C-alpha cells in the first residue's frame, strides 16, 4: 500500500502569515508578499512587456519550483489579465513536494483581498493533497499544471524522453511534438533558500531547467546564493545579480543563452518510439470523426484552444454508446499503485473539476455522490485501504460504515461503502450536445467517414459520395470500434463488449435513494419515477436487442445493495437500452498519434530478437492523424482528460500528463509490445 505522502507543515506568525516548520523558512516576504512576487518574479522576467507583444493565439509558459500558497501563480494570473491579448493562453506549471492543505491555503490567500476572486476559483479546483502527480486546472485563458512531486521527478516527466541521445538533445525543442510542447518561456525559481533547502538546488535540477528552456527563456529568483548562480551559469544561463526586494541586498535574474550544453547521454538512451517528428506550421482546422463523448470532448478542448473543428457523425451527437439516458462519473481507484490506478485517479479528478467548473453539474446531472459497496470481504478491506490512502483528502474519497452510508444514501444498505462525494450522474447525450454548442465547432451529422486520404496540406475525409465530406489540417479518429474500419487505425486491438441498462419503475422505498450505488452493477436515484440500473457485461455478442435475462441481472445486482431495491421491476422489454463498450487489452484508452503500423514493424523489427534493444529514432506516424478511443464503460470519467491531452498535443500546448502516462496511452504501445513478444 502507498505510504502517506508529505504535506506542508505550517505554523502562523503574529501577522497570520504562514511559516514552514519543515524548512524553518517563510513562504514570502514578511513585509509584502505580493509586492515581492511582482518585483522578483514578474518584473525581473520582464513579463508585462513580453506579454504586451504576444501575437494573437500564442501560448506563454511559466514554470515554477514550489507552488506553496499559490501567491506567485495568482499574481501572474492577475497581471496576465491586465497585459496579455485576450486570445492568448498562459500556462503555469508548478511543482510542489509538500502541498498545503486546502484550509491552510484558504487562510493564507485571505491575506490578499485583491486576489479574492481568482483565489476562489483556484480553491474550487485545488487538487486533494493525497493525489500525487499531475493535475491540469483550467481557468479559460489561464491553465495551471500543478504537479505534486519532487521538483526533479516532476519536471523530468515534462521531457519527451528522460535521457535523450545527442541527436535528440541537439535538435532539442524542435524534435518532437512532445518536447516542443514543454518548452518554458520564464522560470520562477522559488523553493526556499538554498541554505534551508539544499536538497532542491542541485545540479540535476539545473540541468533540467536547461533541457526545458529555449533561447530567450528567462529566469528570476529571490536568492543570490553562489550555488544557484554557479549552477545556472554552468548549464547555459547568463546570470545577472541585481538589487533584491526590500531588505534583501541581491537577487538573480537571467536568460538562457546557450545551445543546451548539458551532459545527458549516459551510454543508453531512452526508447523514442513514441516520438513524432515535428510538423511545420500550426493546425487551424481539425476534423473529428465521431460525436460521442470522446469526439465531443476532443472537439470542445480543441475549440477552446482556438482551433476550428468539423465534428463528423454518422448519426447525430451522442447516439452510440454515449446515448444512454444516464451515466456515472466513475473511476476505479485502487489500493495498489500502478499505471491504471494512476490514470484513473487523474482522469476522475479532472472530470469532476471539468463538470463542476462548466456548470454541467447540476445542469445536466447531479453531483449526488457515488457509494461503492464491496463485492466481497477482501474487497471491503481494499476499499478501506483506499480510504486510508486518501485519509487527508475526504473530499476525494472516504469510508462510511453501514449506518453512515445508509444515512447518506437515504435507503438502508447491506454494508458500509466508499464514498466519492464529488461524483454523480450525468446525461451523456445532453453532454454531447452541450459540448458541441461552441462557436468554433461545426457539426456534420448523418455522414459516415470510411476513408482518409492524405493531401498536401492535411487530409480529405471520404464517404461513399463523390466529394469528400471535409478537408482538414489534422484528423482525430474518435469513433470507438468503428476505428477498425478506417484503414490507418485498423491495427488497433479494440474489443466490443455489449452492455444493457434497465429502466425500472421506482417504488415508495426505492424513491428514497438519493445517491448512486455501485457494486457488481450500479443504480441511480429515480428520475421521473424511473431508476437507471446497469450495465450487463456480455462478451462476443453483436446482438442489439434488449434481453429479459440482462434486465433480471441488472435488477438482481441492485437488489444485492439494499433491501429497498429488492422489489424493482422492468415492465417492458424495451425499457432499457443496449450499447457496446469499446475496450482495449490493458483497459487503458488509446490516445495520441496514429502509428504507420507497417513502417513501425519494419523499423522496430530488432525488438523481435531483443525486446530491450533501444532504437534511438522517432517512430513512424501518419502526419497529423490522431486517435482517441477505448474508454470502455468509463467514458464520462476518461474522456475529458484524454481530450485535453490530445488537444494540447495538436495545438502545441504543454501537456496535462506526465511522460509515463502519455506513453501508457500511446496508440503505438501494442505494436511495440507485440514486437517485443515476437507476436507480430
Ligand atoms: N511560490 C510559492 C508561493 O507563491 O507561495 C512560495 C514557495 S515557498 C518559498 C517554497 C515551496 O517549495 C514550498 O511550498 C515547498 O514545499 C516547496 N519545495 C521545497 N522543496 C521542494 C522540492 N524538492 N520539490 C518541490 N517542491 C519543493
């Protein structure tokens, strides 16, 4: 089981300002924290001047060591609003090893009434302190990537490959879409004084700064310590000493002026099969195939980044597996660490933030909470372990004993349960419609794409008609298992699993249910006198008609959760709906660039003999062709983050996930694995 993770340990001085007891140091100047921030970090990175000259649609990226109280972030956000063009985007990436808990953060931020409005927005999305790793918080033209990790571990996940060979290093930011997306324009080097926190200010960290910088990247830091000055100079920054803020005699500022001169190659390079050669020019128009949840979220995320989208759907938005009357925002948290658990946690938190921030809870659903009941004794132990892992984050998950859980549910339950308080149900079809109502999205319904043809400037999308349905700079295939029917994605190992939901008439007892219950299946509170219960799980079936057996199975699963749900019935066979989940062999979705499967097999053929061979070249990918499929039964939870990942990749914004997870979702992963096992 995961060990408890470190959080900030705070005491308060006589003026109500926070002091770190771990580091015996202040978070900001005792005189005026906000003025110090403006002077040291904003002014000495020349931000107002640089922002005024940004062109429309540009992206500016700040990276910071030590998010702390978020003061630097909020001060930058405030200044961005005053100086940057309206359609530019500020990305603020910050690492924090010891996050403040929400109460301490709120108490600190109340020190600056002028920041109140944006501080409230930050507090509403602030991730639980126990959820380590990457979190993307979306505030419109300002995006925060908050990484709860040690600075080195966190920043190194922004690199496309951790230990690039000389060729990759030399070509630096232009080599891959990933690396380019992660270039930093200005560094805020905070993180407590080197004398108090020597573990932070190391050569490894300075080297990371260099790897993530480009010519013209600036830095500013409150400290003038020799170790920082020499460390930054050694990796290629021109360092200048200037007068510090208030009583501080000196501080440092500077600019990255060298070609990356850092030593990186340690004999063996990281595999680079996932890297894509950078394409020329920016993407202005994208065609997204499939207007289910994956496609609609992708279209929305692209549209928000200023990209025009043609969203093409053979039926109408939300008609396929996304057409169920109700779905649960649900992810599988785990008592053990692992890639699937890590992705689920990140996706779930992102989805909850998204639906709350966009007002979709409560507009088209209800954040009534989800109670997960144990399916057997050992499962109960595991659910309790999950609650322990998140013990300091009850807003994320907590264990309720049988009486507490029954009171929360409004009906007697057969056991205690794990509560996910921020979750609930949404109407997927309404969601699809809400997401597509965007000025940058044009929906083309009733058109089935069956062929993609590459053109000089992008792709033509063809149906059986004589003219292409659309042309675009880039294409995203988001049509679940129908991706198998498009030649370029036919290699993907997608599986169909039939699922049926049942609409059962509520009775006096069941009508008291006020939260979603999950066990072997799930059941939601009654809406208009009907409960939605689901969903059966049938392999190897293409049958679309509802079955009585599966209605009975859904009702039996609900009855096992509470005696109040024992007498439910479905009165007509067609009081339900069947659809097909699109799943993958490792249960992770497939998100990213589409591999040219035949070229990859040839290029990476040596893996057949030795799976550990490192082939130090990028993979072969169809230019500007992407895929977002395989969300199984977790579309509501998975698709918002996957869409954000893909849109960031396409629009060349910093990515919302660490390199490890990007590779875990990568569309070429099965080819590489199968070559390594000599299966293809
Ligand atoms: N920028 C912050 C603000 O606006 O409030 C103040 C930062 S405070 C001076 C330094 C922060 O660096 C603390 O929150 C501390 O927990 C964090 N920190 C210290 N060592 C770290 C490390 N190795 N990795 C990541 N964060 C670290």
